[in-house]
């Protein structure tokens, strides 16, 4: 009986140590589970997996924001240097008057 109690105490110490490492940001922690019924061990491992997935999603989102920010900045600089909004749109309609984005009525009158 004493041996079983000591084993349980040691497992709890290991789980507490693993939880402390996770809390400190170490997301490569792998908890060795005592059995398939070790709910705390499985929960700690699952928590590490979920945190790593969340961090991956945040990285992806921040990269997308950075790309969008760069595109907006490039467009703003182009506009400052005399480009017009319709000329910045890929595949823009060449029939638009590039000064105000409205149809070029001269082209309509020629028809």
C-alpha cells in the first residue's frame, strides 16, 4: 500500500512539474501517461497540442496581416506618386477614365 501511495505522489509531482513547464511556455513537453485511464496526463498532452495549434494559427494570421499591410502601403505610395486607384486594380477596365474612375465618355461618343 505504501508503495502505491509513493508512486501516486511521484506521478503528481511529475504532472505538476510538466504543468509548470507548460505555463512557462515550453510547448514541447510530452507527459508520459501511467495508463489509458490517466486523465491528467492525457489532458496535459492534449493542452500542449492545442496550444501549439493555436500558435500556428496566430502565426498564419499575423503573416496574412503583414502581407495585407505591405499591399496597402505599396498602394498608398503609388497613389502619392500619381497613380490612380483604377490603375492599381489588376485587370482594371481600360475604358475607365483613369483620373476619376468613371467611364470615358469620349469612347462612347466615338461609336
